[in-house]
C-alpha cells in the first residue's frame, strides 16, 4: 500500500509543479471604433452600401491588454482579433490572475465562462454579488480564476477549447459596447509554454455578433465578424499545409443565429466534417482546418439577411515562396517630384531587362492599381548587384490618401535568354509605408476592381 501512496503523491506533486499562474493586465477603455475603416465594401469593389454608408465609426468600450501593472505600455495583439479583447490562455490546472483597471466612464467587470472561481471573482452583478461584480470608473480589481478539468476539452474533443469572457455589470449593454473576448484552454500536457496547443500551427478567433448602435434601426445594426463588416476584417492569412484551428463564437440576442461558412475548405471537430457550423448567442465551436487549398476564400455567415448586411470576410491560404530573383532594399516614393526604387539581383544570372509593378495600398487591406502602374528598365545587373532606378513619374502625384506602395516584379529577362515570371499576383512584393507604425503583410490583399455599374 505504501508504494502506491508514494506513487500517487509523486504524481500529485508533479502535476502541481507543472501548473502555471498566468498574469494578465487588462483595462476597459472608451474608444472610437470603425466597422469599415477602408470605407469600402472590399468584397464587391464598391462603397459601403446604404443605410450604413458614411457612419461606420462609433464610440465603443473595449478590453485593452498591457504589459504590466503600470498600464502604460499596450501589449500588441493580432489585427484579426478586431474589437475583441486579448486572448486569455490556460492549460488545464493553471491559475489565471487578471488585474483589471476600469478606465471607462461606467462601472464594468470581467466574467469568465468555463473557468472555476469563487463569488468575489465571478464578475457578475446580481444579488448576492461578490466584490468583483462591479468595478467603478478609475478603480481596480484582481480576479483569480482556475482552469480545472471541466474547463478544458472533453474526451474525444480537439486539444483546446474556447470560452467567452465579458463584462457582466450590465451585460446586454456592455457586450454590445464591445467588452468581450476569448479564453482558450488547452488540455493538460498539450500546451506550449504560452498556453497554446502544441499540435496547431495557427489559431484564429471569429466572433459573430450584430452590434446595435441605434436601438434597432437598420442603419445602426452592424452585422460584424470581430467588429468588422463588408470584408474589412484583416489578417486571416495562413501558409499552405498549416494545421489551423478556428474558434467560432456567438453573442447577442435573438437576431444572432449565425452559420459561419468557409469557401474552399472543409473542417473537422474530431467527429464530423463540415464547412458550416451553427452558433447561438454565447455559444462556441472549435474546428480544425488543413490549409491545403491555396487562394483567397470567402468566410461569412450563411444567413441571407446577414450576408446582405455585411457579415462577410475573406481568408487567404498562400503558397510559400522560393528564393525571389529580385528584391527591393529601398525606395523613395513619397517625394513631391521624382520617385525611385532600389533593386537587387538575387539570382545567379545577369539581368538585362526587368518589369516592376507599383500598386497602391489605400489601407492594409485595400489595394488599387494606378493607371501608370509599371516600369520597365533595360539594364545589366550582375548577380548580387543593386541599382537605384526611376519609378513611374506619376507616382509622386498619386500619394494622397495612400498608406503604402507595394512593389513587385512582373517579368525578368536574363543575359542567357531565359526569363522569369511570378507564379502568382504580388509574388516577391515589398511594401513601402508612409508611416512608421504599420502591419507586417505576409501576402498582398486582393486587387480591388471597380464592380459598380456606371
């Protein structure tokens, strides 16, 4: 009997030692939010349609993560999270400590789904209520939650699962304001040090919700995925061959009956294959995708009225590039007069002729092609050499309202008579941004073509 007890004690100590305490510093802040920052329906090449055109920017309240308890340095989060708060992670057995600062004008809280907590850490205002049920403006509260066995995936499920957290002082108005985010819990022994599942290359969270800004009037109903409408959700980009996990989340009221649908791929929850899943308010679904079909594909709610109101986006699977024969170490494209670009020959052969394209990025998702969009140079450029060459003259006159120029080769001719052409649009691109703060693009967004009738 003694050896068995000793073995159990050793096992218990080992499990306890492997459990982590994960700290988060999260503030509720009143912010301006734009449901369509490009001002464009990026799926159909047209302006945002009525009744939403011209008023997609509203005051919201969001959860913002910081690096420490001083709440001075924001912690970056993926662009695709959109209006959602930061991902809170745990492995089964972990403790989550959230220091919450309310910088909003109204009282708020943080209430987790799926985790174990005591009354003070529940974060919900009703009788009887705990100390963390309502945090006044300017005040702080530290929540302690535990990821027990019931918080993680069940038998036969995928290696991680997702839950909501949201404010629950006046829950209907607060979730509508934007105070909501995801908790991802990974099964015991299946997490990386940061809590993410070991068997997944990429994760995406997609929250389907209709935000109501005008008490039910159509012009104030924004049928959003992560707070974006009409294709404005950025960053759903993955590499061909990656194992991608999608966490689908619903929130809202009786209008919020959603059916997320992926074009181009099917997914699995470990028991069934599907390309459509069902979401009710506050429900969640976890699905896995083998990203093996390169292209840019529609990702949207299949409910007809929701599609028409803009609950649509895209995701992109790109093929990894081989070695690019040409690169662009530098460019001067923001002057008032002349523009230039520096090109480098990365190939093993001398280049004698090259054609390069210049596309405009109105926003990181909004790519347009100017009339004078390419430049051809006759030049001998030996392997490893670089040269600074004139860009199209019209570029300097077209810089108004442009965030970046995307530069990439269209054709290369070598001295031995052979040639190179890109296998896909935008291959080997380099983006030159006007400002210092900008996203890192793995692929260029689809080229926008004007599809409106004259």
